[in-house]
C-alpha cells in the first residue's frame, strides 16, 4: 500500500476488517515521511501488520530505482521508530520453517527447537538431541519474504521492464478495465518469475515482453487459493489470499489505485486443501 | 480543409508535402490529395530530376506517409502532431514521457464523437447496488408521527457508531461508511420485526461474499408467530420426505437388500428457542440494504460436527458443506453452528455488569443458572484493571457449550437404555450405560479460568493508546478465535467478530480418520475356507450317512405306526 495518500488507501480495505486507529494512522503518516527521507527511498509502502500475542509488528517497505529488486523492509512496534529487517536467506527460511505458533511481539525473543537425530543403524542407533534457537527477528524476516514471494501481487501492466532490465512503474498504466479486472489472469506475482520460463514458446508468443514478464496468479496451486470479490457493486476489486489469510489486495478499476496489505498472524494456512 | 475535421470518415488521405523539408508542419494542411501509391509514383517521377540524396529523402518520406491499413493514420502526421504537442506543452524531461505523449495523441484522435450506444442506460452492478441501498437513506415520511411517539419507548437499536468508534481505537472494525450502512440496515431490521434486543454480532468473510450478522432477541411470545409459518412449510417438507421414504421402503422389500445392523447414536434433541445455544436468534445478510435472512436454530449434531471440520464459507447460504465427517445441513447451518461456538467462547463482559437474578437463584441451584440480569448498581471498573493480565475482571456471559453440543446436559439414556453414546468425549467412560453428566464452567466465569493451550494465552489485553493512557480504552483480542474482540471502558463494553470464522489451531488440521471397514458377514464355519476331505474321509462319511439313513428309515416306520395309532 502506497504511503502516499495513506489514509485514502487504508479506507479501501476497511471492509475486510483492516482498520487502523486514528492515532496509528497519524503516527505512520509522520514517521513514513521521515523514513523515506532518511533512507533515501524513492517511494515507501506500508506493507502491513503482523499480530503478536503481546505486541504487533508494523512493517514498511521502501524502494529504490528498481521497484522489484531494490526493496528494503523495516519494522516497528510503535509506528514511530523503524528498524531494518535482516535480509532473509534460504538457510534462514529453512530454519524458521520449523517454528510454529504465533509471534510474541518481542523481536529479541528466542524460539527453541529440538531436533532429534538418529545416528547409526539398527540396534546401535542413538538419538541425539540438537537444540537450536531462532530469533523472532529472523522469523519475521523470513515470513515477510515468504509472503512477498507467494502472494505479493500487482495488476497487469502496472509495471514494465525497462530495456535496461530494471522494473519500473508504468506511467501510462490507466488501471484495469472492469471486464479484465475480474479475471485472475490480470494479476501478476511481484517477484522474479518462476513459471514463465517453463512455458512453451507457443504460450509465450502472444506475450508483451515489456509487460508480461511476471507470473500470472491464475496458475497458482491449489486453484481457488484466491478469493476475488467485487465490493460496492463493481467499484472496488478485493482479492484475498486464502494461503496467507490476512493478505488483501485492492484495485479500483479504471484508476491507478492498487496495492496490498497484510494483516494477520504471520502463519501460512497449511490447512487450505481441506478448507476449500 | 473540412475533410480533416472528421478523420474517421476520411478515405485514406495523404498529403503531398512540398519537397523542401518542413519540420513540425501543422497537421492537416493538404496541398493536394493523393493516395499513398500515387505519392510514391509521383515521387519516382520527380526522381528523374533529383540528385540521389533528395531521392532518398522523398522515398523515406513517402514511406512515412504510408497509411496504416488498420487505423488509417500515417506516421508522418502522427510524429508531427506529437512534436507540435511537445513544443506546445514544453513538459519537463520530454524524452522520458515521449511514449505517453505519443499514446495520448493516438487516443485523442480516436475518441468517437458519435456513439451508437450512447443512449443506453448503464446498469452496471455498481448502479444496481446503489439502488438497493438507496432506501436505507430515505426518511420514512409516512410514519413520521409514529416515530416521535415511539421515541419514549426504549428502542432495541444499539448506538452502533459509538461502539464502532471505540473499536476503531483498537484497530478493529469496518470502514465508517460500511458501518453506517450496517447501522441503517439494523434499523430496518428493528422496524420490521418485534425485537426486544438487537446488536451487530460481526462479519464473517467468505470466499465469494461476506456475511453481516445481527444478533436479536424477539419479544416474549412473538417469535412463535413468525415461526408458525416456517414450521408449516417444514412440515410439508417432512411429509413429502415421508412419502418418499415410504416408496423406498416398498422397493426395498422387493429387492431384499441387506440392511446394516449399525444403529445411529441416539439423536440428542436441540435446545428450545431462548435457551442454551439457541438463546439468541441470528439474521444474516450479504450486503447492507439487501434482505435479512433468519438462520435456523442450531442442533447439537451440527455443533459437534462443526468442531471436527474446517471449511471456508462461500457466502451462499444454500451451498452444501462437503466435508468428512458429513455435516448435517448446508452452509446456513454451519454458519449458525460457528456463530454459537464463537459466541460461547468469546462473548465477555466486565465483572459485575451482569448478575444472577436473585429470585431464581434458589430454584435453579442444582442445574446451573442460565439467566442473568443487568446489575443496576454496577460501578464500573477502571480501565487499568480491565487490562490486567490476569483478566479476572472479565467474565463470560454466554453459556459454555458442552462436548455434547448442548449447553445443558441431556441424558441420552433416558429413552434408549440399551444404546450408548458415540461421542468422542465419552469414550473414556468405563460404563457406557450410565453416562456421567457433562459439566462445563458455569455462567459468568472469569476469563482467568480459561484454559491455556500450548503456552498460548487465550486472550491478549491491550490499551488502545500508549501515548495518552489516561483516556485510552481496554481492548481484548481473542487468540483462540482470531477476529473476536471486546472493548471495555468504565461502564460500556461490546464484543464483535470480524474474521474467517475458524478457531485457531497451532498444529495443522487433520480430518478424523475413517472408521475401519465393517465386516460384511460374521465370520463362521459357513464362510470359512477348509481343506478338502481325503478319499478315506469321504468314504467314512458316506458310510456314516448310510447308517444314519437306515436308522432314520426305521424311526420313520415307527413314527408312521404311531401316526396311524393316533388317527
């Protein structure tokens, strides 16, 4: 969600139960401006909120020249002081995937995880307990990057790939038409494409290289993992991810108003196949 | 000149430009009209008198002047228009937005002035919804006089804006415009039904539509009147079903299909309206302004199955719930069961706001009391104490639902003594014939008694503001039912639920295992495979049979003799 015109954008997702108190809205409007200036970001996004037991994390992202790759994430518990989230590495994500349960709200909290390894074979097998500690800050970083990877989406045509390879906002994007906006194929994952390279040449023949450089979400597995709703008749498109419950994407058809926001517990919905 | 004013009706028109290069020549100043091919050929004719450089120039220009077969414009005109636009407008960083200007120019040219479907009224879904919602905002002028009279009576309509304002302080709620619409829709509900109390229960998000839920109580005795019609319909349906069942029964006799000897567990009757899990009635709508639909009362079976499944709501009340174990009913029943569970788990009030009715206290001491009244002497609890982590200042004011699916325990052995319950929780019992009554925490139990599951505290209590704590309110978020919230100020409190309608599970959901397959036949000698007898055994058997036969014949003779004697 773009921090510019924040109070307007947040009202678009209000019907999904995402509401911020006036105090927090005011604090964010002030602190995000300072953040943009200090960190020399081109733009700042309010990414969302991860609910903890004791405290909630508020998360913001800033982008540089390349909107996709040049992206930094920051978190705050009071909406005023922001700290940088460490870069999530693959090893870190793997380590954090064993943690379950809710976030506590204290970034220095350490989860303990005991792994039981079997050494040797047959009767000589010995069980060795290996306890690792995982910092909540690391878990936060890995969850944010996972959410971005899985469900961060943009409308088709909102971003273009410049000849230099950088991904920039498409100035001439006028918003999706309503008949396109109700199709899942008009929304793209905002990440390095994975499925695009696996497509056959025939499938890729009709693609516009400047625009269709991302994966469309209609091929997501499982099918129906997105819930698309029209609000206000057809004046507002709301897309909710059922995989990461709490992620809400909004788009007002025919305008450049679009964005997403996460408001949830920071846990992936692994029960999804049973729930459809 | 007039031809250029209507570009879309123009035949392929080209401008034969003068030979001297003229940049940014105004568009639409044709000196002579010629087709592209004509211009090329004329260029070739002129070519004879030109030097090679000039000839190249004219050829290139002729190419630029070639009209597109699709859009009927040519690049030369387009470029000159773009350049003149840039020079007129003088935008900063013109080179960066060059594509946009080019696009705009093309778009300008192709805006149709005459639209054949211009007069058609746009009936988009947006307009339709707005028309549905418009009556909400219209003041009811016919009953204007009545309203003034009624103002003296206590209206059951809550002050929703105030309550939602409090929730908004705690990052909970829906957008304000939506809230006003819900408020007006509730007003509509109150006007059309004889209600004693009414409140906004919450919103459950579905995959296609969302449910907005109102919790109401009818005035004494008036619900039955409304129910009568519904029951009449229901009876008709059951009659039909009976007929069908009868037909099926006949067929069954003809075919003589084997019948399973499995007997269903005894049906536990649902609680009467106004008691237990059916204490309140719920209305639901998918969009404020549309019809409110009354949800059917909940049965214990539905609650116990709802505890074992986890499904997304779709937003269509009549859609089937496909699950294992099979859910008895459709989504309306599932929704009602979840509402009952959420209410029982998360509806809380400050300690002392409600008290038991002292007159009834003695009568119902043994069974556990199920009714309470508002405490007129409630002093209010300071906000500081309400957010105390022990949470002993908050109490549940909705009855706990027992494992059986009822709030008050029902003894299934009363009627069917030889059958026992098939409930999960009952398996531990030693003697199934004498089920122990299930008990839960009594009404108005403090939250401090709530069980902690896997180190997860069931509630998170927070102050709405850390900057100005003296005016902050206390807010409780449920961790067991994510989306359930309560706020409390000195004397006011309210509960609301906005979420997906699922209970929090720390571990993954896994559906209950299928029971082992039933035996088709009881195992016995008839169907047990045995070794074939040897020749000797057969011979021995035959000899024995023969002997037996002879004996029998002798016996028969005796019998016959006896018979004859009898006659």
